[in-house]
C-alpha cells in the first residue's frame, strides 16, 4: 500500500464528501444554509442597503447592526435572529464586531467565505422573486385538478 502525504489525505477526504450520505458533514451544512433566515440574512448583508419596492437592491456589502437586521427581516423573532447570527459566525460566514459605546454597538459583516455563499444565494433569491407568479399559477392549476 502506497503512503500518502497529509495534503493527499486531506484532498482524498474532501473528494469523499457526499451530501447523499446522511452522516456527511456537507449534508449538515446544506441543511444550515438552506434555512430561509440564513438566505435572508446573507441577502441583507450582501446587498448593503435595505430593499425598497421597485428598486434594484444591488448595493455593496456592508456591516449592519443587529437592530437594522431585525427591522429588515420582517417576522424573525429576536431568538431566531440571535441563533442564526451565532451559527453563521461559528461557520465563519460572518464576523461580529462589538464597539464599546453607550449603548454597546454590535455589527455583523460577511466574511470572504460568506460573500462567496452570498453570490450563490443571490441567484436563488432572485429566481424566487422572478418566478413567484409562475409558481402560484402552477399551484392553482394543480390544486384545481386534485380537488
């Protein structure tokens, strides 16, 4: 049996990730990043400015305060926002910066890894917004046929 260098072993292990295997870490990561709140937080931090109806929301990525994110993400609870931000920080997708002011200022910003995921998610978000009318029409057709 041939010996492998550490770099070769890491490369082989990386190739062996298979999201179709239940215990694969990549499946767990897919589960995390497919969450609606993750998608919307990435979109908010990646767009850099709040969405306004009828405008192109393609600003530069920027840091946002917790309160800005909470206002922008309609329907998210404080607990869910906190948990999601912590998980994204743990995965290295965003950084949390605490500024010692009165009151303390906490801001969040995408890392390079987070920006690479944002680039992928931006297309998914755009697709959903563009094709929602088609999906709703298809649902109506299906429901009428099934009833």
